C-alpha cells in the first residue's frame, strides 16, 4: 500500500506521522518497505509474515474495544 493511500484511509493523520509509525513498524519487522520508483518517489509497505501474526490479536482487541464502547 502506498503511504498516500494509507493517509487518506486514516483521515486526519498527517503524512509525517504515518511515515514515522511505518518506519517504527519496519524496524520492528512488522512491515516491509519497498521503493517502487525514485521519480516520482514512490514507496509501498507490505505486512510481513511476522506482522501478520499480530492480526488475530488486534482483531480481538478491536472487538473488545467495540464491546466496551471505547
């Protein structure tokens, strides 16, 4: 997914903040960054296999938060 697409989906998050969080996630091995083009500069991110292991936990957390009206 391109950073710009993700920023639009998040609505309200700045590109700078989204990029910072993605870099943190990359450092933690949760996502993989790939430079697709240098002119114009385009970067995509993809969830790693390790990152995918967190999805069930995050879904449970989301469900719990919805049940608690958080």
